[in-house]
């Protein structure tokens, strides 16, 4: 189990509580918060370096992990955040990063060496796909793209030098669900590390460590931060793997700034209050869209029509705030619809309190050849919305008027 962080302050040592015996909501509020000088919230410790004391020299000599020496390694605010994420994910230990991609690149380049092999899926997050196909091979790391909706395809791709199976809870943007338990069974039978990106589900929606994952990665930019005001990342899980990753974080230099950590901690304290609204809005809007005459298909794991519905009810039964759907009339109609929205904001990213919309064909997936895009389910007319926590009636009114307006704008043939 995790050590308690000891924070040295002017008035002595403060021990942060783990609250591991308490429920998720309590942990998301209290775990990790450093009550320095009796403060209710962790104050912003905007200092790049710390006074060297005998105890800190000792910590340095012991490897420096979680020792307050220098803010690239660790800071009061990053320790508060990482403890909270560990408490929410049920993880032994973790490290915090300046972005989700810093967490992913440090994890993969830190655990893999020349001659190693990783199995992933072609529909992983775009930045992760770029790292795996554009960067890792340059360092002699072999990558095989299998299908994360088909655990057997992962097993078939395993070689003698395979070190990592890499998956995501929900794929972006078609929202397919990964059978995490089946993947864990395969990984551990072969002695391979299973890493999951749990960003889309959040620790409220899915608990991958309980399902057998060794490491869980988050872009904390999304649901954990929750307010579209900070970029960050985290990796949490097995203590032995995190201890291996800490020196890599120090060498690669992707540690987070204390002020960004402060915003992240503030956001995470309301995660358990925000997530049920994101998920309820997702389920509600998905259902309404499914019976709208201008919508060809809707993707949301709570819908009985979703191909992975039963699996979703096992892996992440509380649902999620992301929806995807296909507007009749192709990409031109999808664009007209998107541009007719007044309340829902046209921007990439997700997980904030405000609803965001994008069409993958001209944004996140624009560099993927059209034929491959269409084959992977990103058919013409595809729209993705990250539902915020606004009132569902206002969201629906905006969607309805935008569908109507876009129909009137259509050029008759
Ligand atoms: C956004 C995102 C990332 C990358 O995170 P950044 O914070 O933007 O670097 C990785 N994985 C998923 C699933 C994401 O949504």
C-alpha cells in the first residue's frame, strides 16, 4: 500500500491522509489535500526548489521519488494531486506530468527499450498513435496494431519480445468498449504489462486496476481537471513500475508546474459531483437523438443498440458523457449542424463543465486517409459531443434548432 507523503513545512511535518477506507466521493474530496499551516486547501507552492535539509539529502540519496527537492521531480501541489488520483484509482503509487502525452511518452519510452515490442490498437488516441507509429520505431521499438475490441487479436500479436499490451477504456470517437478483464487475463498469462488510458471513463466511470490493469494513464486535461483550464497527465498503478518510471520522468523532463497542479486538484475535488451529470446528459441526449429523423445512428454505451452494450454494463455501468452520432447528409450536413449550434461550443478536447462539439473528419482525424476513416466507423456525417453539465433541456433545444437550421441551409438537388 502507498506511503503517506510527508511534507516539510516551516511549522513542522504535515501528513496527508489517504482515506482509503472511505467511499469514492469522500476520497475525491479529501485524499491528498495537504493542510499546510492548517489550510483547508493545498496552497499553491509556486517554488522551483526547496531548502536542502538532512532529511531531503537522505531522500535524494534514496532515489528522490516523492522527495521535495526540485519541482521537475516533485512539488507540494503535484504530491497532493498524485495522492488523490491514486486514492481514486486504488493505485499503489503514481507520477504526475505536464500533459497526457508527457505521461504516455514517458511511460512507453521509460518501460520499453530497443528490441522490445508493444501491442496497441489503431484507434488509440491520435497523439498516442503518432507516438507509436512515428517515434517508437525510430528507437528500435516494434509496434503491432491489433484491435482492442478483439482481445484474441492482441493475443495473436504477442511475440517473445512483447513487453506491453496498451488499451483504452472507450475508443475515440466511435466509443467502442474494451474488454479489460479479458485483456488482463491474456497479459498476465504471458507475463506482459497491461497499460490502459482511462481518460474517457474517468476513475468515477471505470476502475481498471480492479479489473486487472497494471498501469492507468490519464490526460488530466479532461474529466479530472474538468474545467478546460489546465493541461496535465498522470500515470498510476503498480509501485514497482512507478519506481522505474520516476527517473525517466526526471530525465525526460515532463513534470508539471505547481500552479497547474493546483487547478487540477481543485477540479478533482468535484469529480464525483460532476460525473453523474455528464453521464446522465450523455445517456439522455443519446436516447433523444436516436429517435430524431435526421440522425442515422447514435453511439453511446448506455443504448441497447450499442454493439458493446452488455460489456459496457460490466466494465463501466455508470455510462459516460461522450456521445457520437451520424447526421443524415454527410460531412457537409454535419458541418452545417455544428456551425448552427449556439450553446454547444465548437472546440476539440472533452470532459469540461461546458459541452464541446467537433467533427473528426476536419479536426482530430483529418490526417487519416478517408477510406481508413470510413472503414473504422467514422462515416460521412459523424459528429462527436462531449456533454457538459448544463441543463439537458437547454442542450437538447440547441441540438434540435441546429438540426432544423442545417436542414434549411441544405442546397436542394
Ligand atoms: C487528450 C487525450 C490524451 C492526450 O492528453 P493531453 O493532455 O492533451 O496531452 C491522451 N489520451 C486521451 C484518451 C485523450 O483524450
